C-alpha cells in the first residue's frame, strides 16, 4: 500500500529560497540545494521547488538551481513556476526534475498538458491548480481557478478543470487553496474532497498547513500527499515529526 | 562503497531512452562513486561491464527508440547471459513480451510476461512510496520503502526470477533479480538511503564481474 507523502515546498526567486504570505513580502533565507538536502534528512518524501521569479533573468537560473538540488537529492523533485511549453518542461527534466508542474500556461493553452504528457509521460506531468472560493460567504458556489499568482480570476470551475486536465494527460494535481495559502488556518478540506473525488490521479494538498491535525484532516478528505512551506521553513516542525504524529493516528507513512 | 575507491571507478553505461529522469539516474550513480556515461551504441551496450536501462514514458516510444538504435538484440543477449544490467521502471517493462499500454508493440521478450495497467480502483499513476517485500532472502533486494511512478506493472513474477512484491490495487511485481540482473519497477535512484544501498549492492556485484 502506498504511504502518504509529506512534501516541503521551496519557493525560489533568482536562485534563492524565499517564503512570503501570498508571495508578497518575500524574505530571502537560504540556498535551495542545502535546504532540499536538509529536508531529505528530516524525512521529506519529495521536494517541490517553485520558482516565483518575476523576470526572465531570474528564471534563467531555474535549470541551474534544479541541477544543484538534483546532485544532492535522492528523493523525487518536482519543479514548477513559469513553465510555458513542452520545451521548458524538457529543460527542467533534463536538469534533474522528476516531475514538472504547469499552472497558468495550461489554463491559457490546455494542449500543453497533452504535449508534455506525450513526450515525457503522464507521471511527469503535474497540473498545478490555484483555486479560490467564488464567494467566500457561500461555499456552495464552489471554486474558480485563479492564475498569474492570484492576479487574475478566470471564472473557470476548478473541479471541471481538474477533470479536463486529467483527460488531457495530467498525471497528478497540485491543488492550492488560494483562500488558505499563507494563512496557517488549515487546508481547504472541502476543496480537496471535491477534486480528489472528481479525478483518479493523485492529489497533493497545499495552502494553509500549520498543525498535524490540519494534515490529518486533509488526508482524510482524500489528499494523497500534503505540501507545506512555512512550517518547515521556519523550523516549527519536521516531516519526520509530523509522520510520527500521523502514524499515531493510523496513517501509513514512510519512516 | 569504500572498496570501490581502491580501484578505478566503475563505468556504468546508461542507455539513452529519452530525456526524462536520466539526470536522476546519473546523479544517483555519481553519489555512489560510479562513473556514468550515456550511450546509444550497440557495441558499447554489448561489451560494457555494467548497463542501466532507465526510462519513463510510454512502452511503444521506448521500444521504438531501442529499435532505431539497434539495441534490441544486444540488450536481449546481455540479460539472457546474466551480464550486470539494471532496468528501472519502464526499463523493467521493456524486458517483457508486450504491454497493454502500446498494443501491437513487441517488447524485448526476455521476461515471459505481459505488462498490464493498474486497476481503476486505485489512483493511477501510482506516485509515491510503497513497501517492497522480497519473497526470498539473500538476494540484492531487501525490505523497505521505494518510490514508484508508474501506471502499468506486472501482476505476477516470471519463473526463474527472484522477486519482491508491493501492493497497489492488489499485489504486483516491485522488482525482479537473477544474478547480476536487477529490474526495478520503482526508482532506486529516488528511494533515499534504502535505494542508494540497493544501487550500491548492484554496483558491487557488477564490479565483481569485471
């Protein structure tokens, strides 16, 4: 039986690790390769490197960052941020990524998912969805997809988009709640349940993690993996510590 | 791996089956002190001390690539003769007769087996860490957690091979071994210290054959 995955996320800008609330007020804190290796030592099951560089110059360092992280890391590495097409994906895979996340480009041009999946396989092709409540006062109205780091709301239904993306070749969904990201108020379990119930590929829950109870409820809602950044980045806890707490609750983890 | 340091690094020829995941395989081998090289040359694959057949992606595309590089016969002969060979993920599947993934495409046929898709009762692709349970002791394979990234698998082991089992919608073949031939459905290069130790044992066995 598969175990659940605990995935620290490194937000990287211009080749350096940063983390901020909703990508604003970024703080510089460290070298991605050193950080990733430390997380592996601390029991991480996988690492996500998300490039939040705003400029092409910043993003040019992306492949080099991936190469340096790869040389140190003996667990899977997923890389996202600014991937526009299959050529970008190929560059990152060649540099040492095991999976590539696509977000805005897939919304603008869904065929890019099929192109990446056909060339490199569905198991390399991760669709990143940033989802926000259409109406925070009416959860029944569902979630819409937001793109460009939350700058644009698309009106597109997040659940329908997840289904379409899987049909087009996505092999995994990295699901971020835009309402919860950076808040430490817990994952959006209703969103996780809606997406995990709609598709047959694995779903990584992201946005809002603070306590072991948050992870537990996200996993019970249907997530196959849980991603977090701040709680690891500021040393509040480690993947190994969280796994011990989850195991005590009957969740299967790699220890 | 300290013994290896006393001799020249073992050159491991990694068959170029495509772009994806090659970097992880190369990095994993380098971390263990081996010297990986990429090749598509039939003569090199035929004579190399150690060969890795990696690969992710589709069965049909993988076989097409091997056929175009004229590697089909040399790989068949290597594995049949028991020369040190490591097949990873799609690499294991390519050793089989055929796969549901690409109907009508003939595999290397070294393993009398057919590759089938995971049932729809579980998440596909299988992405994550699963427990590997060797069905016998004393081989290269030991019990532990390995990282898998696959939609297809063997649901039973061919005769004459040692094997390890995992569960995802029922039992499936996590790995096969016979002498210095090791075929893993999981990615040892992505399976942390447990995977590195397995790679190290295979490299040591390949080194013995030099």
